[in-house]
């Protein structure tokens, strides 16, 4: 079963260069662990919310494009891991091992809805 681990953290990530490198080293180790376990399907870090574009299409078909995220919040989605694991318990275990979960970030675990193509 596939699960998406969504990594949410503070919007004001003010890091020293040394602290940022230490955090990246923790993520590289985590990346290696999920790869060696054979559970990773994909992962990416997202650029900052200042690069976001939000698209809405009205009922009349008019497309509305705005700069920025869809909601103002103190937390932002910073990246994700897509894992293929046996069950929710395994996904939660991997989420707890994610470096961000140890710094006050939230790791949302959500099952992926897989559709059968007609």
C-alpha cells in the first residue's frame, strides 16, 4: 500500500548555514534508509511558498491564477516522501523516523488512493 508522508514545518525557516547542513545530512541518511529498505517510490523537497502559484477555475470556466499558497498559515508543506509499505503502522514508523518529526515539524501520513484505469 502506498502512503504519502507530507512534511510540514514553520514558514519562517531561519537557519544558519551549519544548522541547514546538519539537517540535510539527517535527510540524506533517511533517504538512504528508505532506499535500502526498498520502500521509497519518490521524494522531493519543495521550493518556498514565495514561488507558489494557485489556480482556481470558476463554474463559468474562468481561470483565476494567483501568486502564493492557497492559505496563509504559520506552517508550510516543505516536501514529501511517497512510500510503498505493508500497512499504516509501517508508514507511521517511517514517519516517526523522518528527521523533521524530531524538530517540531509535523509529518502527515495519508494513504494514496489508487484507481483502476478503465
